């Protein structure tokens, strides 16, 4: 029995170790996924896929109004939304599962790139990333889906790179299919694909790969091109202006810190890893011995966040400042490349320090290696999970939809007044967000009664208010709902304002009726 157990542990050691680390991330995701009401963006995502919309309507919405996003995840989310019970935890379970699979694939990619030791380090960096926890696992949006196909693309890309220069059609086709998923996840996924294409063009020019590599990119581009052309012709959104503010030069280091969950130590390692990759490649080229194997892949990974972040800064700050796209969460597409670079540097440092020890005494060397990983898990992981994540899920800002629902339904008149039109609930945001709030929180999460929520974009606001005796105005995030205040200026009085949840209550002045 003991012999069998030892044999099993020895055979499956790699996934037992990596799996234990990734299981930690999964357990924390499961622990926190239902602790927080949906944010504005999550409620808007639900507004796009509410049950009153057909799947054709959802697709048309992304062709016309919500053209800055793609419909692959929303269609999956719409199916999930119609299948699972009510609750934030049930909804976010989808993104938790997608993210967990993505982390497994990234560990496999690290093993393919440089072996088990790199995979151990990558698993550790993924586990302690609060960015992955906050933005992918605990956010009901496309980010976990996007991360999964980024991981699949990099994994298959490494497999194809490790083949002979000819490459097999099988792996080229599989890589192309992974890129299809990435292309349909987010437009920044498309930028990642373009970057990999340019890297492959260099390899092809140097005769390190054959020209059939382009098939992968034709599959990905060909799948999205008809949609893109149709979107350009049908869109109603003005693409020359967009909501992000123009970035400053200080936005660039903030973007790099964002990739490593704002941890200063890992940020320093990231900068060193980029410089090391560039300098070592420059030295090899100067000596006439360029490395088009691991060295080129390492340089490509290191420069991916540099090129995309700096390129986006130039575009958003100097080319199209009114329609810029410098948004931190858009850099999730290059976060895996940044972590790969850090893991490669850490492996080099450990090899330099304990490399001889590892060769002389593999068992003791593995203990030292494991101790370093355990230190990072405890020292960096604990703050990320116990502090950052807890503060995030406990923060009241932008996560008050459920509190507003409870306050409105428990007020005088409650659900009966809202259902009859005697009371009106108005939300200071767009129609999609109002749809999500209306169906998810006021109807499904209320008392299963049809309740209409007024949005800034509605045409009949004044008429709706004219028939009511009480109006609730929910101020989402910052700003003042001037539109509603203007309509309620005469004949109404403000009876309360709960600044913690942003809820105003107005009542009609009886003598002016």
C-alpha cells in the first residue's frame, strides 16, 4: 500500500503540487463569489441578456449599440442566466469555472514552454494574483472567458513553436481555433493575435517557420471579419468618442503595476525581466548568434505588454484623445505574458543561486525550491486574498443595487405602489443598466412582480412622473441626476436622501395637485 502510494505521488507529483495551489484560488473564488451585489458593469451585462430579449435581439444589440464588445460571452452568459437559480453566486459561478480552467491551461503552457519548474512558479504567480480574482473570477463579465482563450492560444502557440520548422497542420488548425475564441472574446484579444502574427512574420523571414503558419491567423481573422464589416455598417454608436479619459505618461507605469496586482516586488521583477530579455537578445544579435528558440519566445512575451501598453498610450493620448481606449482592464490580454516573463526570471535567479545544489541533491533542492514558492504564496498571497479581495467585496461603492431594491420595496407603498404606477423608480444610468436592474433585482430578486424602471434614455419620463405620487431616484456611482431633478423641480419635495446607497425619495406636494 505504501509502495503504491509513493508510486502514485511520484507519478502525479506535478499536478498534485500545481493543483493544490490552483485549488486555493478556486476555494477563495467560491468563498467570495456571492458576497457582493453586482456592480454597474455587471448589471449592464445582465441588461444586455435579460429574458425579455431573444438571442437574435442580443446579437443585434452588439451589432448596433454595444459595438465595443463582442457577443461570444454574452450568448454563453444568456444561456447560463436562463438555466441557473437566482443569486449573484450562481451567476458568478460561470466566470469562476472559466477562470479556473484558464489557470490550468496557463500552467500547462508554462510546462510546455520550459518544463515543470517554470510551471510551479507560474502556478504560484497565478494563485497570488488578486487581479485574476477580482477582474476574472468575481466579475460577471467577459474577462474569465477572455482569459481562457488567451491561455489556450498561448499554450497552442508554444506547442507549435516547439515543433520542427515545418509544423503540423493539426497544431496549426488547433491554434487557429483557439485564436477564433480569443478574437471573439474581446477586441484587445484581436490585438494579441496581431502581435503574435508579427512575431511569426519575423520567424518566417528568418526561415525558422514555414509560411503555412499564416493559416492559423486566416482562420481567426476570417471568422471575425464578416461580423466586423456588418458591425461597421449597422452600428449606431459613435466610435470617434469614447468614455475613457486621455491617459497621461504616468498611466503607463500604472498599467504595468496593474498587470501584477499592484504588488511592488513583482512589479520590479517584471521590469527586470523585460530589460533582461531585451539586453540578452541584443547581445546575442550583436555577437551574431541570435536565439530564435526559447530566447525569441521569451523576448516576444516580454515585449507584448510593452508594445501594447505604449502603443495604446500613443493612440489614446496623441492620436485620438476623445476616442481613446486606455482602460486598465483591457490589458488582461497581456497579463499572462507579463507573468510568464516574471516566472522565467525567477527560475533563472533560482537556478543561479541553487542550481548546483539542485544537481547535486535533487530532493533537497526541490525542498528549497518549494520553500521559495511557499514563501511567495504566504507573503504575497495572504494580502491579496485576505485584504484586497475582502475589501473589494465589502466596498459599498458601485455595488448598492440590492440595497436600493430593499429600501424601495420596504418603503411605504412598496411593491404595490411600483406595480400600479403610483410610485416610480428612476435610475440615473442608461437603458441597458435599467433593464438589468429591473429584471434581476426588482423582479427576480424582488417579489416576482412586474416593475418598470425608468432610465435617463426613456422618452416618457415626465409622463410617468405625472401619474405618480412618489418617485425614487437612484444615483448610480458619482454625479447628480440633474435630468430628474429638473422634472421634479415644481410640485415635488425631496423627503429623504440616503447617501450610502445614493437613493433620493420625492413626494408630490398635495396642495399643488
